[in-house]
């Protein structure tokens, strides 16, 4: 948060590009209520049989819940799954487990 405030105040980042070191990998999957057989039109109905993934490196961004009514009045994206890991292969394995 300190870095965000610094950027907002001065417009500069606390690190140069050369000082910044990436670490780990993340993969995101977006869960949409769409009908692929019908030109990806919104798919309406009630969410059932929902089981949210959890565990190390697993994150779910969304407010979807069992019994939720999917209506045509909002974006079709109902959740995002994010898997992170020390390397791409670990993140991929975690995402595959989350999608099961």
C-alpha cells in the first residue's frame, strides 16, 4: 500500500525496472455463465452443485453461491479462479486441481 500512495503522490515507483525481481507464477481462469452452443449468450438459471476450491495457492474472486439466480441484467462473469505457485508448472497443477 505504501508504494500505491507513493505513486499517487509523486507519480514514481519505489523501484526501478532493474531492481524489480518477479517471483512465482499465477494463472487466472474466468468462470462465465454463457452458453457456448448459442454464440456465448448469457446462460440464465440457478447455481447448483457448487463446490468452491480452496487450499495453498488457490484464490476465488467472486460472489457466486449455491442457489444464486443468474439473471440477464449483469455481466456473465460470475467468478475468477487464481492459482499461484513457485513456478508455472506448480501454478498449472494447482489450477487443474481447482477446476476439478
